[in-house]
């Protein structure tokens, strides 16, 4: 039996609160893109803290997020985890 190329799963889920109002922008084609950061608090036996997670939504979901979410809103987010990297002008 032949295996699929990958049996991996790229799925992330979290519950947190927005640190500020979401920002909605539109592409040149008119598609909505809304971004916000959510604070996910965590606690272990010896420590606790907050992880800020940047979220980007597209299309109809972006429009809904921009219309109904505000700073302090509690949200559940589930989706693909993606890390973006870039290089500064100084090469870092």
C-alpha cells in the first residue's frame, strides 16, 4: 500500500482576548483582510504568562471579525499555523 506524501497535521486552536481593536484592510481586488492579536494566558506548576498570537483572517470571515470584534473580546480561533519570516534592511 502506498502512503500519502505527508501524514502531518497543521492545526492550531486557542482561546484568548483581543489586545486592541482589529484592523481591516482591503486588497486591490476588494477582498477583506483583518488582523488582530490575541492574548493566550498560560500557567504551569512554577510559572505563568501570556503569549500574544497574531491572527489574520480573509474574505467574509475578515469582514465579520472587523464588524463584531473589539478590544477585550474573547475569541476561539482554529486554523492553520504559519510562521512568517522577513529580513530587515540591515540584513537581520
